[in-house]
C-alpha cells in the first residue's frame, strides 16, 4: 500500500463514526503498526486536517479539509437563526456578540434567496427574564474549559456560605433563569453543578486534565439524567439539579 493511499484510508476511517478512534484499532484495520498510524496522523495535521486527540486516548476528525462546505436546507437555516438569536438573549456579552457576528457571516455567504430568508426570518427568540448576570468573565471560564485545565472557585451557596473549590470544568448549561457550570469538584470528589452567578472569584490553574473532559462530561450528563428520572419517578415531579 502506497503512503498516499494509506493516508486516504486513515481519513476514511476517521470519517466513520464520532470517535475517538484509537491508534491500535486504526492499525488493526489498516494492517500497519500503531507507530505508523501516529506518523500518518501527524502528516494529515500538517496537510490541514484538524484532528483532536493524542496517543493513549484516540483521535477524532474535527474538520476535514478535503470536503467542501455543505449547504443548508431552509429548515436547517431557520433552526440556526432561532438558535443564534436565543444565544443573543441568554449569552454573556462576548457570546451574544459572537452570535450576532455569526448571523452576519451567514447572510454574507448564503445564496441570495436564502440570505433574504435569513434577513426576514419568521422565527425569533425573546426572553422576558434573562439569566442572572455572572460576576466573572464567562469567556475566561469557557477558555479554561476548552483548555481542560483545573480552576479555583470562590463559591457562594444558597445560604451565603463561601467555600473554595478546585474543580475540573466540564461544560456550561444555560437554564431558564440561571447558567450553571458542570464540574468535577475536588472538595466533594464528585460531579457538582455550580451557578455561575454565585461564583465570587475564579482563577485558572496550570493543572491539566486533558484529554478527559469529553468522556467525563458525557458520564456526568448521563448520571444527572438518571438521577432526575429516578427522582421524578418517586415524586411525580422533575427536580432541579443540585448545586455544589
């Protein structure tokens, strides 16, 4: 098998499923060594493919430079407009500005008919009651979450007690009246939910937990759904997520 053909085969395997694809499995499918797979991944990255992951964890194709941008069906476009306008309502200032800019970019790149449909969309979003504004820069917290580094929080609970926590930030969820951080809490040694408007202070550390954020978040959300379903079955109501 030539090197160019093998690179093509690696890309084809990465395109299949959501990943991550381990080097051992890719090597088995291609009949080559895991070391050759790592070299091929490095070459594909140099050629422009955006591939997330690392040795010992697995690889996921994030952006494929070989495939052209796909167009949108009208209903997909309406969903995008509604979603971006919702972000303008509930997001922090940087996120709201990014949503507005994304709408402008979409309009500039769409065919004329769809650009007109976006400009005069029949769907919109408006919140009479927006989430409580946070006292910290959410952009910095999002960046720490993407960077997969632990953060230190000064957290004020519902009774006004302040505790210091070092947590692994896994993701942010926007509820009707509050935005919450889902994180692994070192103090509780378990997943906890923190309302961001109750975070009095925040500092990113240099302690990395890469590349474990995605599977940890997936497990945390699955456990939260199971807990809520169990509570709902017992009480006949859907309980709120528990804090800190």
